[in-house]
């Protein structure tokens, strides 16, 4: 798990002219901090102040910063001069990456794209295409569950349970609905002949870091299979080692019909993927979907390296064992603090319900040198790099406890 040595340059170079932030579209409430470099589990601002990172770029930088292995993989991939070919032609890195994802996931086919929202949009299309084959045009409804976050494109926004995100963009995509997250409701709604797919996050990230019970997941899998409804597991945030399992659904000993991935897959380069069973893939026809950049040789080569690292048994054991320790530490912190209502999570993915707006704790932690984020108005979210040690995690927890006060 030790990163290879790497000389890290400041970004942008010191000679680069300053860029006015006003040129960026104001979609994010960014603090005034400008990050310029990173090393291990720390990033540094323009004044060379260090910050311990418990966000991992919202779950992307699983191997931390300045990782030598990723840098070498990028150099090797660039050396051939074949950064992009389009999907009009075969390349070995994409084929190898698809084969490895299929092997690790127990699914059969892979479609590459550029982001998590794109992966979910693709999965919705593939599920509908399959459903039309087995049940006709009426079988088209996509269902998600309470607390879900699946993206901000039109179909994925319709499947996302965040009213403040949805309201400005109505009407949303049709045929996509959010239902309650309980078996009684699901059993009732899945009885309808028009349901094509159910999409769930095995661990809800933006919805408060809620770990779905393994027994619940097995019941859902049985319901969807019996009613010929495709089960889509959105593992964009919780997949690829973050829970201590390579795929979070493996904890429940199930195999979904489709799985969506992104965030850490290519080590910080944009990449998403949809994994499909052979049954779903059998319904897809040439031209049904497409992508210009998805699965390009450069990005796929880097992703092969990242996948090997994240799937290493030692890495997964580290996340499992250290994640259990982290949960114990957070529970003790909650007992000591009068400002914590609940702690939830698994592996290196935790949510802390606080008594005041989460944004206040995020801001105080930033001032003290710790990067954290929120998962709702009153939930602080921790997503440290998977390479973080107990010493580094303990350092961050001490800063967090002070920020909570």
C-alpha cells in the first residue's frame, strides 16, 4: 500500500498567470483555498499550508495524492502516442480492463463512459432495452428508493431524491420514480407489469451514508428476479474497495443485473463503466448507445493499474480492519460529544449526524487543516483515501472532534 516515490510539481506552475475565478460558472460554493499539490493523504494550498484530506475528491482519490504507481502508469500509457482512438477501433487496454472487471464482479459485459451520471444513464437505457424484449413497450418504468442520489442529468436527476436539485428543472424525464425504501412498498410496486428496473445504492452516499442491510438486499434481489425486473446497483461512490469489499453488493452475496462504477476507477482521470449480465447484454443492439471518449487506451491503461491496486487482498483487508477501528473511534467520539446524534458507515465511508448545520463543521475543519464534506444538511461525510493509516486517521479525528465543539 506504500506509494512509489514521485517528485510532485506545483500546479499550476509558478510562472503561470493568475486566472480570475469569476470566469468559472458559479455552481459551487468554494472556499477561498486554492489547492496546488498533493502528497499521500494531504493536499497543499498556494501558501503551502497542508490539509489532511478526508474527502478523496468525493471518493475519487482512493490511492491518495502523488502516487508513483499511477504516475508511472500514465507515463507508460502516454509513451505509445495513442491517447485516443474513438470506439471505431479495438484497443487492448479497454479489452483487458473489461475482462478484469467482468472477472471481479461476476458479470459478463462492460460499457465504458466518462462519469458516474453517464454510467447510470447508460444503465437505465440498457435496462429499458432489455425490458422491452421481455415485456413489451409498456415495461419501461425505472424506480429508485428514498434517499437516493444517482446523478444530475435528466434521467438520473429524476431518480435522485433531492427536491432542491429537482425543482428548478421540472419537468424531469418521464418513467422514472422514487419510492419508499422498505420491502413492503417494493413488493407492492414491483408487482406492476410496467417496471423495467430498480436502481439502488448499496451504501447511499449523498443521502446520508446509509448502509443498506444485507438481508434487505437479498430480499430485493429475490423480488426483482421473480418479477423480471432488472436490479441496478449504483456503486459509483461505494464500489471498488471503499467498503472493504471490491464491490459493495458482494457483502450481501448477491449478483445484480447491472452495476455502475466511476469515481476511483481511473485514479482521478474521468472514467465510468456499466457492467451487465449476458442476459441484459443480449438485448442490446449495435447503435443503441455510444460514447466518443469512453474506454480510451490512455485512461483504460491507468485504470488497469488502479484496479489491480484496489483489488489487492491486502488493500481490502486494510480497509475492512481499519474501517472497523474507524467506526469504533467515531462511536467513542459520539459518546464524548453532545453535538453528534448518530454515526453510520462501513469501511472508509462514514456519516456523522450533527446537531447543527454540517456546513459549519466542514468550515471549522477546513480552518483547522482537515477536508471533510457533507451528505445532507445535518450529516458530515468522511471518505478518506483507502491508503490512509490509523495514525493519519486518528490525526483527522482529533481535528474533527475539535471542529464539532
